[in-house]
C-alpha cells in the first residue's frame, strides 16, 4: 500500500525505527460532501505533512515547509519550482532529474551537515519578460529557483529541527554511517544534541530545456529584457 508516490508503509516503519527517529506522512483532507453527491465521489487532497516520533504524531507543517523537508529527504514528489526573479512576475520549472546527498562532517568537536541538491529542469511557464535563452539571464533565473528551494528547506528546519527537535530529515542516519564511533556517544541524546548540528545547503539548479515558451507571446522582440 502506497501512502504517496514515494512513501510506503514499509518506508514509514523504517523511518520510525531508524537512527534519526523521526517519520513523516502526508496529511490527507477530505472535502465536505456536496448535496446529492455519493460518498465515493467526494474529493480528497494532500495538505502539509505530519511529523511523527516513536509512532506518535508530534507536529504538522505547511506545504512550503513540506516541500523543503521532502527535498532534504530526496523524496520530492512533484518537483515544480516557481520563482519570482522580477517582482510580481513568475517563472516555473519542472524538475526532470533531481538528487539530494547528505554530507556529514565532524571537525574539532563541531557537527555539521551539508544538504547537496542538484536539479535539472525545464521551463514550463514564463510570466516575465526575461529571455531565458540568454545565458546570463538563465543563470539569474536558476539562482532564483535555488533561493526558493533554500527558503522551503529553512522553513522545514526551523519548524521541525529547531522548534520540535525532531530529526525527520535522516541526519542521524548519515552521521551513523560516516562516524559510527562518534554517533555512539550521542545517539541516546540525539534529540537534545540535534539543535547543535549546523545545517548548510549547496543547491544547484540547471535549466536544460526551455519547454514550450521562453517569453510571453504577446511581447515584441524589443520588449524582451536581456
């Protein structure tokens, strides 16, 4: 039985008994049944994520923080990123390939972990007057997408790691694999030790295709910013 495209009952069990200790599930909401509508016809949708520890739901986070959490866990389901490289204008990218690596480091007693994300994507909507075919402009837009991913990750870290002291990201597992001896000293106090772990991000987004549109069709060539 699949709970979402990327989380199964087995996945939930493995998260719960893993070194990190935190587990996640999507929050499914059912719309009120309309008059004359059959129960089977009512609509359900996912909104946010439930955070568990020892099989008990501890907290819930919103959609934006959920995306950040899933990026870190390398479980992003529908990786569409919308950025605003120009105020009031939006550009959207569908990720074709994405990967996340957790790189733990212990140096002079200080613990840190780098969330390394790479995403190759295709522009699917350009509501700005920016010419994505221009290399300098393209890099500017890529940075805007990177900033959006980082923003959502920071929201997840603040709400889950810092406020609730729950490791729903898999950090503990990463440290255990690379530093088993050091991990053994903190594993029983991981909840209280977790806020001391410095989390860094290294995010790279690459626009590989421009999709169906690179500039709004109603703009003349001279109006397109380069």
